[in-house]
C-alpha cells in the first residue's frame, strides 16, 4: 500500500541524523514521493499558495520555494499568475523532478543552514513547507533566508509542532524582530499537515514582513 510505503519513507527522513543521510533518504524516495505523500493527504505544498497569494500580488517576484522537493507548489503558483519562481533543495533527485514541471525559472542545489547562492534582497518573498520539521532545516536557516529577501518582502513558512520549541524557533523569531530584520504579520492556528494519515502531525504557518 502507498500509505505503508509513505510512512516508511517518512520514518527514514525523520530519523536522518546528518545532511548526507537525509539527502540519501530523499534520493531513495524521489521517484515515488508525489504518489506516496498524496496517499497520506499531504496538504502543505498546495495550501501554502493561499498565504502567498494573500501577501504577494500576482505577477510579483522573484519568489523562492525554499526546500522545494519535487516542486509540488510551483505549478499551483504558476496557475495563479506567478511566473518567476526559484527552487532550492538539498536533493538533486528531487530537483530533477521539480524541473520537469516547467514551473520554475531557476533551480539550485544547496542546504538550508548554510550560505545561499543569491545576493542580499534578491527575492520578493520566500515560502517553505515541510522543511522546518524533524531532522530537517534548523531555525538558524531563517537568518540567511531573510538576508536574500528584499525589504518589504515576505517570509512565509510552516513549522512542525515537534520542533517549534525544541528547535528554538521562537528565539530566532525574537532575535530577527529585535534586530529590526522583520515584523510579524500573521500566524495560523496549529493544523494538520496530512488530511488522511498522521492525525497528530501539526504545523503552523508564519508570515513575517522583512524590514
């Protein structure tokens, strides 16, 4: 069953203890990622478009899909009038699938938590789903993502409940706010990221304006 295979794949990415093992887990999952996450009712790549369209007028860009995976968000945003979208992911195998969707103007392989290959203030906004979660990108990644977002632009991303406190996200939020780097725009209630499986897997979506 797809759900059983998807749960096994989720376990492999949630238990990865180094960036290398995480990349290997996604390489092994890439070919079946879309169908297996669909079997779980994975909502986030599609739902994030609601927050993007709320805060970024159609046609404005460029946007960065940070941790784009197989690029599930790209076609939805393209259909909504966003034509200048870059994708970033640590997995070349996932990026190849994202490239086949013809929705991204640029795709780069890099790891969140390290330096990113764009200049200051390059993007109108960045958005990210399923990346700030168990064994994935650290909260400190937000500093670099904010650096490459222009003043007046937006940071739009989800954070998994299990890492929000343990990963120090609130501390990074406060540091960026107190440092005059961004201001809070909105935060959703906790909600399920899978419509079918994993009923206890909760996330919040956060939106900040870069200043």
